[in-house]
C-alpha cells in the first residue's frame, strides 16, 4: 500500500529522476525506509514494487529500515538518552547504504577475476576451456 501511494502521489518524473542517479536513489530510499517505519518482513515487498530504482538502492532500503526508523530512534532516545540516539542514528543511516553501495559495485569487478574453468589468454579468446 505504501509503494502504491508513493507511485500515485509522487510525480512519475520525480521518481525516475531520483532513480536515474545512483547516489540520490540510495539516499532517497534510505530516507523513505526511515520515514515509513515498516516491519522488516514487509519492506521486501515495498522494495520489490519500486522497480524503477536500482537493486543497490532497494538493498539500502531493506537494510536501513530495520536498522533505524522513527520508532527505534524514539526508543533509543528513551532508553539510552538523547545524546546516544543523536550519535547512533546518523551512523546507522550512513553505514548500511555505504556497505550496500560497495556490494552493488561488486559486479564491476567480475571481469577482473577469472572464474574456475575459464582461461583468459590470447590463444583462447572465448574464455572457455576445451
């Protein structure tokens, strides 16, 4: 329901503009995860329906949501004090998207490491052992 509301309320151009920039898309979906404060079992369904965003941005959405959201921030401030919550929230907001971005960039390195059973030499340009 949340994703359907977003798709119908937010102009399509804005969604595609945000989704078109990798860094902006990660920040937008991470912020959305904090604001929605949905259950970690439901966030995968919301992320799956936001198909115009990259897999990395959707991963950030699914990781940031359970790590920090509005109700967790209030609980941490009440339990550990406001100072702790003000230091902990930015850290938990920044680290998961950063790690997700590194994980999302990992396929870039696929061509640098040979896969078992493949040869990368000039004699065999197909890359497959015979």
